[in-house]
C-alpha cells in the first residue's frame, strides 16, 4: 500500500537507535526526506550510515538535545532549508528511569519531566509554523503503556508518560485542523536495552528462555518482545495522509500487554 510519503519531509528525534532509527529507515524506504537528531553526533552518523547507506541526499543528521530550544530550532530550520518544507514530526527522544519512589530524587523528577515535556514542546513549537503550510501535517508522540498502566519500578517515568499522554490529547485540539497529533504507546520493545539487561543479569540460560520469563511475568499476550520495525510501520501509517481523519488517538504496539479496556 502506498502511504503517499514520497517526497515529503519528516523530523524524527532520537534517531541514533531503537524506534527512532527504525522510523528513520522506514520513512526513507517510503521515499521521504528525513531530518533526525541525537546528542551523540558520531553515533548518529554511524547508525544512519548502517540503515540507509544509499539515501544520503534525503537524510539530514545533526547533533541536538531536544531539551535545548536553540538545538531544536537549528534542527527544524535545517530540515526546512535542506528540503523546502516540513510535513511531520516524530517525538521519540526519551528514556526510562529505573528506580522506586524513595530512591528517586527531586532532581531526578525534574530531569524526567524536562525530557518528556520540554523535549516535545520545544520541537512542536519550533515546527508548528512550518507544519501549518503542509497539506498533510502530522505529529506522532512516542509514548508507552506506562502512561496508562504505571510500574512501581519506573515510577517517575510512569508519571511523566501519563502527563505526556494528556498533553498529546490537548495538542490534538490546539493544533487542529491543520495538524494531526497522535500517540503510539510502546510495550516491551527490544531496542537493545533488553539484550543489555540480559547480559548484565549473567543468566546462564539462552536469551529466549530469559525473555519468556519476563513476558510471562508482564502478561504479554503475544509471548515475546516487540521489534523496533514493528513500531516504525505504525508510526509511518499515522504520519501518512491515509490517516487523514485520525487525530487525538493512541495506538498500542505492546503485544497485548495492557490490562485495561
């Protein structure tokens, strides 16, 4: 199915690994132009070269911290200058803070909310004027099922994710009708972090057995971790003009992990 993304321009934050990198690759494969960023310029350049070695003229990779408005302004203006406009934005930069409540300092709370909120608001504010000129503008905020189903082991991240989900709904009204805003809620996606946790666990069993215990404990209906490319396809669809009557909604890519209706 043609998603009508060819020739359009998208910005993807946090593009050096995982879901961000998979999304960059997916959009490039669909014929789109992509500007992406990460804090580590060398790592980003190497990652983009690996997934898209023959699309150099259609990709712009820059070092940027989404918490810095100066960095974000440079990212957005660079995309517009290079490709002539902007059709969509994927707010993917982020992370998880593994710590229970009383081991989470107030500085940790500030840092978590700064990343989840400033990182999204900076990019949207910098991009919204340009997006308003597109005939199919779309924003996708990458979030997590933690937004609806908090984990005590990820208490600050859970709270920040819930706030971002609420903010995303508000943004869908604030930016309508010119710009659509949707959320993708991730479950247990193997973006490399699970491989690292497996290695750190020093579990003598094969990875598949270790994985099975985790997904069983978490109640993942499909019985496995998800893949970054499985997320990227959904993101591309939400960016696509084919989703032109979809805004203010959430799509879970979580293998059936949610315990709510």
